[in-house]
C-alpha cells in the first residue's frame, strides 16, 4: 500500500469513528486496507487480509442497509485500526531501507562517472 492511500484510509477511519456507519462503508474501508471477502465462514460476510494473513478474520454484518450499532461499528474499526498499524509499520520499514541506501550512497561520495582511474 502506498503512503498516500494509507493516509486517505486513516482519514476515512477517523471520520467513521465520529459518525454512524453502514456495512457498505466499513466494507469499502476494509477493501482499501487489503481485506477480501471469503465464502463459507458463517452467515455474515467475512474478510481476510491479503497483505497480513496472520491478522484475525473480520466479520462485517449486513443489516439491510441500516446503520450498524455503535458497539459493532467500533469493534470493526478497532480491527481495521490493526490493519492500518501494520501498513504503517511496513511503510516505515520501507522508508528506513530507502534512507539507509541513500545514506550509503552519500558516504561513498559522488559516483566518478567519466573519470579515469
């Protein structure tokens, strides 16, 4: 996941915390965070993380387009917050690797292209 997409997902997550939400809103956020629906795991739709298979399955009940109860919504958002944290950690590690590579190149000095040795 790219940093820009993650920041957008974090804003959506925060907005859902402060308002009522329908299953479709949470399913959309789960999809952005890399969750995919799987069949055969009970009567409610269940979503597994493609990026982090060790994360717990997430069930998002569909209640005919009605708003979810606050406790249900918050429980789902708590699980999606774990997804956000994992993506942040992964992006942070990628940033650290790129920074280390750039630092290594700086320590070696400019590349002596075109100079005779």
